C-alpha cells in the first residue's frame, strides 16, 4: 500500500460520498498508477440505481478512474512546494473511447489501472482501465489539467 484513504484526502479535494478511491497500491511518477475502490451496498447511489437490482453506475467508475489519475498527476508534479500544490486542483477535460464491459455490483473490488499516454505541461492524457477479479469491466481515455483553484 502506498496511500490509504486518509493520505488520498490530503491529495484530492473529494470527500464522502464522492471520494471514489479507497487505496493506492502502486504509483510510478509520470508513468502509471494502480488503486482500488471497495463497492458496498451501503453506498447512497444504490438507493436509486437500482433498488431491486443494484448496479454501480458506469459514470461513477469513470469518475473513480479520473480521481486515481488526479493522484497520479499531483504526485508526478515537479514542484516540491506543498503550499503551491494545495492551491491546485485537477479538472477533468474529456472522456473518449469509454466502454463498459461488465456490470459492477456490491461486494466487488474495482481495481483502477491507469497509464500516461501523453503529458505536456499541466495537461495529462491517460489510458484508464477498471477491473473486477482481473476481468476488464470498463475502460476510457481521460484527459485532465492541473489548474489553480
């Protein structure tokens, strides 16, 4: 384990119920990141999606991958000035080639695996994949930018 949820909250501005990364297990600065989210029936999203047939929404999987990508971008930043990084936030710019391959249900552990496709200045382009039990359940190309708050 590299970062638990408390450490992730020091990096990302997201909080319950919208913090969608529980742990970061691998990170190679400027190259890749791996982390996970434990999907629980107690999450508020399941009250409406769907009460009698709970399915974790694809948009939440994409957001979780984007949050993992935000951790990668922040931790890969060249600045050592913590105060400067606290005044930055990652904005999601685009989602391309999104595919949902299999439903995710309560009790699953979503494993996010992202690789840097391109990085130029503050802009990051990432290949993002989500797995459950090593089976690909979702994928997309994500683009994000680190900006001032």
